[in-house]
C-alpha cells in the first residue's frame, strides 16, 4: 500500500491545475446540445488540445502526451475540481478511441484520432436501435456488399451528439443469415453522407441531446470498416469494457460534486439529521469510489484484466451519482427545482441539471439490470437464467 | 500509487485462514493466534512486539471475518496502540504480556466490552476518554447477547477514576477500532455473499436452481456491490491511520459506515436466499449472521459514523 503520488505526478497536477485556473471560462458554456453551445465546446476542446490536455493518455503522434493512468486520474480530479466544461467529444474519446487503438489500421488511426483530439470531429454512438436496447445484439440495420464498400440501411436511435456531430460509429449486420452477435460489422460513417437523415430527440433537460439516425443505402467505403467484417461485436465490446470500467467515470467528477454538496450544505443553514447523514453518505461514497478506482488501477498495473467486474463499478457510480444529486436538491429545498435562467436558481440551476444527467446513469452503458445479470452469472458464477432462443 | 496487499500480507492472512479452518471452534484458538504473532503486530519491538502497522493486519482481519472468528483481534490491536500512547508503567507491564499471550488486554467503547471477562486488563472508552479497569468481581457483569462467541461484559468504571487517555490519543483509538472492525466486517460480508451463491446454485425449485432466478440474482449482485466498495475504503482507512494522515478519522468513519451497511445488507440477503433452513441452528450460517449484526454496531454503527462525518464537514 502506498497511496502517495510521485514528485513527477505532483508536478503534472500542478501544471494541470495552473492551466485550468487560468483558462476555465468564468461563466458556464451553453449546453453542447445547442448549436451555439456545441461550437463553444468545440472551441474549448481546441484550447485543451493546444495545452496538451485533451487526451492526455494518448500517444504524442495523435495529440496526447502519453500520460500514465495515474496521471489521467489526477487530470480528471483537477478538471472537475476546476468546474471545467463537459466534454463534447467524450463519446469519441471514451467509446470509439479504445476500439480504434485496438483494431484500427495505421491509416485509420492517423485519419480519425487527431481531429477527434482537437475537437474538430465529434462522434455520435450508433449502436442502439428501436429493437436493440438492453438486448444490443438484436441489431437489424444491415449492409449490402457493393463494389469498394457497403450500402448501409436501417435505423439507429438514442445517438447522443448526432444532431450537431460529424461522424457515427455504428454496429450493422453484414451477414443477413446471422443472428445475435455474429455477423455484425463496425462502421465509421459521416453524418452528412447521402442517405443519412438525423432527427433530434429532446431529452428531459429540453435539449436535443439524442437523435434518431435513419440510414438509407449509405455508401461506406471499405477503409471505414473498423476491425474485420463480421467481428463488430468484438470491436464494440472492447469499448464497453472501458465505458463501464475505469475510463468513462473517473472519481474526480464525483469527488468534486461531493465537495460542492458539502459547501451547499454549509451554506444552507441548519439541516435535519437525516439530511446531514445523506450529505455525509455522498461524500463517503465519492471517496470510496476513489479508493476502489485506485484498487482497480493497482490491479491493471499488476497485469490483471478487469472484465465483468466492471459491472460492479457501473452500478456503484451510477447509483451514487443519482443519490448525491437527489440529496443536493433536498438541501436546496424550495429552490431545488429551479433551473438554468431562473432568477432565484442556486448556481444557475447546476444541481437540477446534474440531477437530470444523473438519472440517465442507471440506463446508459448497459442498464443496471443488465449489469446485475452480468455480476450474478459472470462474476459470481450463479446458474444462467434460461434465455429464449431466436 | 498502490492500493492492495503484498504477497507477504497475503501469506500472513493465509496462515491465519488455515489455522481457523483447522481450529476455528477450538478453545485455545487465541493461543494459536499468539503463536502466529497476531496480537504482537501492533506492539513495538521495544515491548517484544513485531513493530508492524495497521496495514500488516489487513489480510488477517479479512480472514478473521471470513471465518467468523469471535476472538478480539481488533480490541487487542487497539489496546496495543493505546497502551503505547499512554506509555509509562502501564505500557511496560502490559504490552509484553499482550504480545506473548501471557495476558489479554482489550480496548473497546463501553458499556459492553467483548471478552472483558477473560482479559487481564480492560481499557474502556467513555465520553471520549479511556479508563483502565482490572476485571474483578464487581467491576464487570457478563451479558447474554445475540453473538455469544463475542461474549460481552458490562464494565463499570469506578467513580472518580482518572482517564488513562484523552484528547487526540483517545480519539485515534476510537478511529482505529472502527477502521479495523470495518476490515473484519468486509470479510464477514463477503463470506455471507459466497454462502448465498453456493446455496442458490444447489437448491432447486420449479425445476431449476433458485440462483437462476433474477429475483435472487439481483439481490445477491447488489449485496456484492456494497461489499466490494467497502473493502478498499476500509483498507484506505487502515493505511491512513498507519501513516497518521490528517483525514484518517474521516476515512475510518466512512469505512465503518460502508462496512456496517454492507454486512447488514449481505446478512439480510444471505438469510433470504437460504430461506427457512437459514433461519435455524442446523446450518452454520447463523454464526456469520450474528457476527455481522454485532460488528455492525460495535465501535459505532453506520448512522453514528455518518453523523461524525457530517459534523466534521458541515459543522
């Protein structure tokens, strides 16, 4: 056990902190699910990139600085502590990039990673479909082989950032005879290609954060297939491991939220015992999440792979985040329901906005019910639930 | 940055686990733990101890929990550090005895102190201070409790007694007891989850193992989530105490709150999974249930520790 940081890591922290203090916008940017906010967030990503901070763990040639996982955790702590803007490019950075690094050709990496790092090209997820939610393998979109590529048709949905974004990474069935997770292929396709129609879907916060994406014989050349034809499931799964595991939800954001909750509780005046306990519980759990992450980091550095245990992680952070925000709204009392723009809103409605965002946590990235199935059967080895055959 | 046990820690834990598997119910198990050097870990070398720290006890406490050991490993460890802080004749007399097994010294918050009746010296915490009490007729009364293997005595501090520890030293002893008990509770809770998994795989109803029903799968999965998140928090708290970190008290309270909740949760789920047979003395399950209940409230329950954290953070 050694929970200290090296002098180099502390130096990195100081550099990140100093840069953020000098550069984080004083006023929060408009939502990145508006045209104006999207542009402002892209500009922020470009500035981050200019400071070498947009994708710290990536190789230098693609825009990173080859930071260690420990340094990435430090970066995240500082980023959220500073109240820096949300990451408009996070789908690409956290969901697509791990698969690109593992399965991409050198040409694909050189083509797609640098503009992603600069925030120039923002990616939307194209996995879910009307009939493929929790049952993600039930993909119906299909691709037909043509000279030099594929014609992709079908419907994707719940595609975050697709309204203003530029590219879609999609799971599509290339073998019409196949079922379940066989015969799927991972495609990279531009959202302005002929045959693509994007229709925004307004989320609970009122902004079109989701979209339906209709694909009508969209031509995708062979060099925009990621991994081998028919191996799409494997390519996508290398990404979901990282979504549920270490890389998408760092402790930094929860530690920062818990510290702000404590501040809010101090300012609120006398609170009843139950509420005080709930504030303490949120703070305790954010710290516990940090310790759990350090344990995971230690295991990764020791060469262990995390696998289905990442489902434990996903349940914990998503439920913790939601409870934290529920507690925050109770601390605010009558002002808890006031949102952005309201004259009396505390911190311009940040807590209500965070609450709405936290509500999505138990749903996306694989619902928590699916995670519980995974824990039961693949972590604990309980007998499999009989599944219907299709 | 490294949060995890070393191979040496694991070996020590495994030795204790082997001992408990072979002699778990034996009368002389404390003597055997003494032979392995368990109560000597936190005793300094000048007092014939091993000069170790809280981190050196993590694997042992985890295994003690998994084996539902009733012996006062935590209470002896807290006593060792408390005596060292008190110093003087009390330390010189009792620390070598504690390390060698010649006598047992336990420290715990009052009024009910586990294993006080077999101790040579009892350190009892009251009102934020610690008092030394020699067990003799009139100073303690054995109490029946839900966890008989962790036998409780009501310890009476004589009127006008002078505290042997106050202030920071006294407060740190309460934190140490909470943090180390949290580690033990995580072991108890994990074993309760393991029992639930095993039984759910063996028992069939409606023509299939009950563990294939989501209604049980999800309950067990949720219990596991609580246990797995309590463990690194408990390790971190022990580390913070060993290093004297400024936030050690907050970490100890956080760990105990999480571990108490996790153990009570695991106990409830495990009993439910076992059904009627779990509700009997015919299965050993009750030993772990009892330990979860008693340790969840020992050294302050979850609510107590959350309030302590709230007081420190919010004021």
